[in-house]
C-alpha cells in the first residue's frame, strides 16, 4: 500500500493487468449512472451482467493491450479503454449484442 497524506491522491496510470479486472468492473459499476448512487441488489446485479459484458468484454480480451488503469496508491479509481480495431470491434459487438 502506498502511503501519502490523508486526503491527498497520488494518481498513476499503468497497463491493465488481469488482476485488475475485478477492480475495473467495480469502477464501471460505481460510475454506470455517471457517478450517482443507484439501488443495488442481487436482481439488479444479475440484470446488469449482460450490459457489463457488452461494454467491457472486448477491452478485457482483444483490446487489453491498449487499456490502462488509473490508480490512487494500490486502488483502481479509473480506466481508459481504447479500440484500435474498429471493424473487428463492430463485428464482435454485433455478435455480442445479439446474444
């Protein structure tokens, strides 16, 4: 754990690692309503999973090498997902959306 004065952020970016996936998903879910709290529960989480997969799966697989996370110390607080293969992404998204 990085130590820094309370209330002070120490932000750093680095390439996405597979160990970051759960934290990236946590940030995605926490910001899905543009940072506003939303009612959560098992039914909501189950309904959200397909949408989460549609939004993130490409970047966690084929686009992983172009993704990075923003960290405050040892906690993921943001991410950048970049698609450099728009045609392949469009084909994947069409299939994934149909599922």
